[in-house]
């Protein structure tokens, strides 16, 4: 999926977009809505500058191709959520992309490269809504194939049990040359790693995963000390 050049209203610009009027940097963050600025919308750009746009005016932008995938399925009980997180791990490992577990409908499916549907997704209201939105928006909806229909990675022959996007190469993340989400290296095999109890699985190399674990422990210790 290639980057897209679009014409959108100022109200629809989001982080990651490049406004062609300001081609030197991408949007890094959006200032929270302020009632006294009903028309103006302010952005912090990646180069540190601030830009304001008219919410009602049209702007030409370049929107990068999505780099994450969404995973939907039953998640109404603790056991179901644990199973869905495990399925999300597989989706991250086999696609080589950051995978996000959907536990509510507050997701813009067009911001994802694909939506992976775990078994039983049509029996879950949240998953059904997001799956229907993906189908309507033309976002690839990937259902788990039967074992007889499972394809294998053409590089290492790993079974791609969560399915593949139609037309995409049959390559698992490592064989496709997955980069670490944190440092960007591809020299050390990146594996799915979660720092939020399985809600999101990023592709981290081992040194970055170790560093994140150390930082997480440090922040927890600081939080406990402050609460004491």
C-alpha cells in the first residue's frame, strides 16, 4: 500500500500527514480542541514548528501508508481477551507489523494496513462493527484460514496461520526484513513485544526490548515511591 496524496478538510488532518503547503515536515501532534478557537486547528510539526489551519478549508496532503494492523475478535471475558492477545502476537509476528487488539469500536479502520479477524469474530458486536467498517472502506479483512488452506512463508516455510492479505507476498515478518519499531535496525531479528499487557504488540529487537523492560520497572518504582 503506497502513500496517498489526498485533498481533505483541515479538520481531517491527523498526525503523520504532510501538508503540501508546508512540505518540510510532517504533523507530529494536534493541539487539543479549544472552544475559543472554533475554526482554527493547530499542529506541532516534526521539526518543532507550529502551524495553524482552517478546519473548514481544503488542504492537499500526503498520508503515509498504514504501518499497523488491527486484530478483532471476541473479547468480552478475561479468557477471550487473553486468547485475542495471543492471536494478536501471531498477527504481529507473521505480518511484521505492529498489531493492536480492538476491545471497542473507537478505531479508524482506514488507519490500519489490514484488519485480522480471529475465530468467532462475527459473534462479537465490537468485532462485527469494525469488520464491517473495514469491508466497506476497502481495508483488507483477513480471516483465519482452515488448516488445509494455510499458506506458508516462501522464505522459511513457516505456516501463516492468521492468513495473508490478497496479493501480498507470502512472507513472514522476519523473512520480509522486519525492522525494530524503536531503533529501526534489521540486524537483530525483531519479535513481537508488548509493554501494555498485550493490548499492542510492537516489533522490537532484543536490546530494545530489554531496555524497555528496564525503563518500565524504573517508572513503576518511581510511581510506588511517590504513592508511599
